[in-house]
C-alpha cells in the first residue's frame, strides 16, 4: 500500500499528476484507490471525470457536529463519520474525498480532530491513497497516524518554479511531516529548458524522477474541461509519467 502526496505552487500541474497517478493505478488493477483533493481550487474531480457534491469544508462550515444536529442514539463521533461518508464521491475503482474551501472564523478544534481521525481510518480501507495538496501542505500536517510514503514535488520549467519546489521541501521539514521519500517532477518541460535549468535542479538536491513534456492533447482536455481518463495511452504526458508510477507503485 502506498500513500503519495503531490505538492507544489499553484499552476504547476499538481492536479494533472495526481489524476494521472489515479489513472495509472486503475489501469494496473491496483484498486481500490482513495483520491483526496486537498487543494481549495478543487479541480481533481473534474480531471477524474467524477461529479463532486459535498465537500468536507462545506460540511464543517455548516457546523455538522453541533449537538442539536445529532440524531438520538448517535454519538458526536458517529455523526461526524456519517456526514463525512456523504462527502465521498464514488468512481469506478476509486473514491474521491474533496476537502473544499479553507476554514472560516471560529474554533473548530474538536471537529477537526474528528475529521483527522476519520481520514486516517478511511485511508486504511484502500490499497493506495493519492492526495492533491495545496501549496501550504496544511492537510498533510493534519494527518495523525499514516505516513506519506512519497512526496512528489512538482515544478514547472522555470527558475521560480524550482525555487518554489525548494520552499515546499523546507516547509515539509519545518512542519515535521512524516515522509518516506521525496521526489522531484519537472512539468511542461522541453529538452532546451531542461538543459538550461540543470544547475538549478542540481542545487535542489532532490532526485529528478520524471520530466513531463508539453502535450497539446492535455491542453485541449484542460480547455474543454474533459477527464484525463479519456487521454490516449500514447499521449506524451501519459507515456512520460508511466515510468515514475512504475517506480512508486511497484515497490
């Protein structure tokens, strides 16, 4: 079982890589998969071709753990678990949990602790977990019992993108996130940009495990808002990402 987290600054293609990981696992028959969209932009459902109804954020903002909302005979813990299960969108071979918008005003310590415990228990029922993170890694820091086996740091082909990747790694250390192995993926790259960025990549001191090229077919899918599940197996992004996922999920 592997739990992987995809991180990087906004716009680097984190959601694309996360969706391609889920696609890979489904095609390899390594199911069931839990996909977690922890980015407030919440685009993972669209890339996976699944409709998102409720989000954890919307449920929490509604105060779903208020005493007056709990049916007779249920504890507060049981009620939160029941409501959280409603936020799971079911796909073919995978489920999607969308975290949604960040917290609003007020103290939600008790319910946040319940959510953390629910997510830890939920993940244990899946063969693999793929989490699309926000740049701040906040949801990774909230996990309690499960280690993140692989942290995939995504950067686009530019000096600023790689510097942002460095900040993500520093943040993971600062927040004491339990990570088994960190890997670097350069997205939307050409041979020319890769050569020009080599010195900056070396300073990152993180293994470059995949270079994902520009892909006109992916661009069209993103513009049209269609699922990446519909991409051809021969699509450049699919072919370039496959060896990376072979490495992660064959361990």
